[in-house]
């Protein structure tokens, strides 16, 4: 079981909350089991491997780091940025994601804004935008990291932390829709008639 009292919540798990709150609960509860038997997750992890190794290189637009450990103690979050682009006193976090279209989802915004706040705190740099690199179609999309997004993210982190502290599952409801198909948690999460069991 994961340490639900860990003062530093993982940004990846927080991003999962924006996709499916109940799935995020399982991420927090037992992070080692997440996706172990899910073929889609395993395939995505294999394709993500290009940014799973620490590296630094120079590009025409500036330096680029991959697999960058980050944290923000005041917010109580930690994680690993896939890529960070450094441009004249500013940083741009870049998330690598699968996808057949360059559609920004809520979970992308949440992960990027939390990464941005970590980078600002750690390196005293400006972080005004983040990017998602959709490797299936080799396209990127920009995400402004503005004040409303930051306020929403901070409030959400506080809500999740309180839900974990009190073991309150109402903070982590099931979605019970198309997102459940192929989910490795479906057998334990959904009522049997919805899951399709006998």
C-alpha cells in the first residue's frame, strides 16, 4: 500500500484525478500495481522511454533537460518532468503523451501547471506556458499557465490531500463511462453488472 500520509503527493497521480478520481485513489493506494496488467499502459510506458533517462542537450532555442525531478514543499507535491526547455530566464515544462489528435485535456493542464510551479520555486525562473508533445502524431500544443489555472490546481491539491487524510472516498467518485473500458481497476471498482462479471 502507498503511504497515504506522504506529505509530497505525486504530480502524475494528481493528474490522474482530473481524468478519473477513483483511478487516482488506486494510484495513491498502491502505486506499484498501477497499470501492471494493462496492455495500453505498458505500451505507453515503452513509447515514453525516450524521456525516462536523465539527459541534457543544447538546441537552437536553448537547453533541454529530460527526466527532471521536481518538488514544491509548500504545495506538498513532487514528480518528474518529462522535458524542460530553458529559454533566457524562463522554463517550459513539456509532457509527452499518446494521442491521435492534439487535444489538451484537463489532466494535461493540471500536470503542467503543477510542474511549472515546482520549477519556479526550485530555480527562480518564469514559467508562463507548458507544452504537450503528442508523440503518436509528432505534434505539440501549448498550455498557458495563467492565474486561474494555478488557483484551481492549488485548490484541487488541497481537496485531494484532505480526502486522503480522512479516507473519504466521496472525494474520489467513479466515472462509470467509456473511460472504464480496458481500465485495470474495473473489476474491483465497478459494480459487477457494469463490469460484465457473472
